[in-house]
C-alpha cells in the first residue's frame, strides 16, 4: 500500500526552482516516463537524509521528531 501524501512547504530561491523544474522535465524526457517534482523531491530528500544519518548518526535514522521544527532566521547560504 502506498503511503498517503501531505503538503510539505518551504522556500527556495527562484534559481533552485528553475533548476529543479528543468531537471524534472529532462529526466521525464530522457526516460520517457511521467517523472514528477514530487518524485524528485522525495528521492533527493531520502538520499540526503541517508547521507546525514551516515555522517552524524552511525548510519541509522533518527527517531521521529515529537515537536515541530522551530521557525527562525534563515542561515547564510
């Protein structure tokens, strides 16, 4: 059974948005599939989290957060 999807919002620069959209279109065209923005985002987040878990948490996932993330000032790029 497929896990249901929910909205997940953040802000990114217009240049990052343009690159992501171009990548989605490029992959869809190269693979002749219906590759989607959601698919790219999920795959990218999963891969990046796996790398951070390997680097900082002995390769194991952290337990689910019980509290929402704090909102705060944007870190310098």
